[in-house]
C-alpha cells in the first residue's frame, strides 16, 4: 500500500471517529459510589471444599485488609478448618482391610487435611461495576484476583496403613496411621466484593490452596498391622490442590 | 515528528469536539437518571459460540476434555434457546482411578466409570442480570446467564487398561439421556462479538447392562466362542456388535480378551449418576 493511500485512510479514520462520537455521545462516567482506596477492612468468611475426592474441608476465616488504591490491596488472614475423609476414602480403606494383608501397597496421594492456615497476599481488583437486581436495585461490586501464600498446618490419616485391625470381615480399623506437619501453601482466588453500603460488602470467593504432598510407598501391610510402619517417602509426591468456595462479609472502615 | 504523524495530530485536534458536558452532573436536584438503552440489543438475533477446549474439573474416576459449539436464538432480551452439540475428544480413566488400581488394586464400579463420547443438549437460557463494568479504562457490557435442559449422548467404558500390551480399549455403552445445567457470564464487545465464560454440568446416569450392544447372555456366548478358538457371533442377539470383539489392536492385543472383561462389568450391576462439570470459555458471533 502506498504512502499516500495510508495517509488518506488515516486522515479519513481521524475524521470519522469524532463524527461517530458526535452522533452518539457516550454518557458521562459516574464516579465510584463506594471507593475503597486508602481504607482498612475486616472480614469473616466461611468456606467449604468443592470437588472432593478423598478429603472434605470446612473453613472459618478472619481477614484484615488494606486497600492502597481502588485496584490494589493487601490481605492477611487466619483460617481454622474442620476436615475429614470422604465416604469414598472410608470405603477404599474398608475394602482394602477386607483383603488378606499380603505383600506391599502404596499409600494414596492427596490425603493431607487442612487444620489451620495463615495467609498473606495481594488483591488485584481491576473490575468495578454494577448490575440491577430486579427493576430498580443497582448493586455495585468489585471483582478481584488474589494471589498469596503462607503456612498451613496439616493432618494426614492413611486409608492404607492400619495399625490395629478390629475386624477383617467388616474391614474396620481401630487405629489408622496418622501424622501432622506444617507446610508452605500457595493460594490463588477469584472473588467479588458486593457492596451493601459505604462500610460493608458481601464477599464471594473461589479459592484454591496448593501444598506439596507427602506419603509412603512400599508399605508392608502385615508389618503395619502389627504396629511397625515400613516403606519410604515418595520421592516425587506432587502437589495437592484444594478448592474452596467462601462466603463472608467485610466491614470497610 | 513524521509527516504522517503531524497530519494525524492536526486532523485529530481540528476535528475532535469537546466532550459533551452533562448539565445534570452534580446537580442536587437530580436523584434518578433516565435508563440508558442497550446499545446492542439481542432480541431475535442468532449467536454462535465456539468453545474449543473445555476441561473437566473435579473429576473422580474419569477425565473428559471436549469441544462444543453453542447456537443460541435470543427470543427476547432476556430469554433464549440454546442448542449445543459437543464432542469429547479425550476421555480416559482419571489419575485418581489409575492410582487406586495400581496402589491398592481397587477399581471403580463399571457404572461409575462410564464416559461421554459425544452428545447434544438443548436448553432455555435466561439472562436475569445485566450490567456493565469499567476495566482497564473501558466499559464492558455483560449478562449473567443460567440455563438447564436435556439431550442425548453416546457413552463408552474402558475395558482393558493401558499397559505393556498396548493402549486402553473401550466398549460402547450406548446412548443415554443427558441432563444439563449451568451458569456464566456473557460479555459483549461491539455489535457482533461475544465472549462467554460458563460452568456447565453434563449429567448422565444408569447402569451398564450392555457393552457394544451385547448383554450378559450374549457376552457369555462370545466368551465361550473365544475360549473355543474364535468369536463367530453365532447365537447372539441382533443388537450385539460382536465385530467389536474381533481382531487385534495396533499393538497386537487380541480384542477377544475384552469379552471376559465386558462380561464381568455387565454382571457387576448397580447404577450411578455421573457429572461432567466443565469450564466453557468461548468466543461467539451474533448474526
């Protein structure tokens, strides 16, 4: 394309653009009704795990946050959790116990359960908008992406290593092998702050937690049932990903 | 500054008007504003959305990756009807299911391991919430959509697992009714283009009573024939596709060995309701 044709097209585009603006002027942008920049917040949330396979978790979280400006904030949170095995995990353990304790087995991955957690992270909120609930109830919200990390206190109860079989026929165990540890945890969340007023917002979040897994391989079942746990730590145990849905309320000061 | 740049600057400065000032902005006497009409109405328009890569989330015993094409007729601004064919191009035993098999020698029940192969669902779609948001200096208009409907899907079941003898083999478990439900956001960019981000569940249920069309009695007959030297298909029902158990795979695996596996799976009994929850990100065009 020649230079003159480029010039002509560019000039045409420059003249057409304002002509469209004149024909259909954009309405003036309203200022934010609920600005958050430079404000402190305190929040409480409850959460449940979704997509549970072997473990299920419920959480209670207290969170303090500071918004540097309208789109960037920092949060620190403390979480307590109630967690346990799913019915599927219990059935796997029961069926295994009902088979004779011959040879070795490997323990299953993704069995660490969250008990407590401390997190800190940044909240990036590039989206501020509103929608109408019903005919005349405009709701303002912020959508954000949260990225951070911290420490998690975890418990693990095996569904493979039973140290005291109470009934082979029923597949019941009096003492499953269990262990505890603290581990670094990474967290990514997608969430909404749905403003109820200048000083409050409902929080709705989808949050994932990732920590390194750890379990035993090559466990001699007969030895473990007599109280001696054998086997070695998995060299490449991978990572456990837990997804939570959290709902809560934030007080913004 | 180049000649082109100078010309553009001069023409833009000369032509651009002052932005129209809003005479009511900041007025203490104005409490309500006239609603802005939708700049891009949807009513009586057709929308085609391609979701090329849909990963399943939260799988237990099986993993699906699929592609989907959604046609939506927007009957009104709020209601639409969608027709959605989908094709599962990757369905296999999940990592968890493989782990269960290899570590504690337990396998999921056949009824819990049925996988979708393809299907189509139809559903009314409702957009109860519309809004707009400011992001990165622009304004994006969106709608929150929910939908629920039903359709049909072809299903299959893994027979031989992938091992040293070759890749996994599968048997058809026939057509099933598929129910669906989902919700998500539909964002509009200009008059024609849309982006949808939805979470959708494809639900199917039932027992495994036939594999490749063969019921338990057919499979017993075929198993006897296989033990006697070759599958002929004599004496089996008309629905039974005994040809699926003949020959060998590319890796040299005798498909006749699948008959015994199929028979044990059909004889397991039981039924289950299975969910394939996927994240559907698609780009669409409105016609």
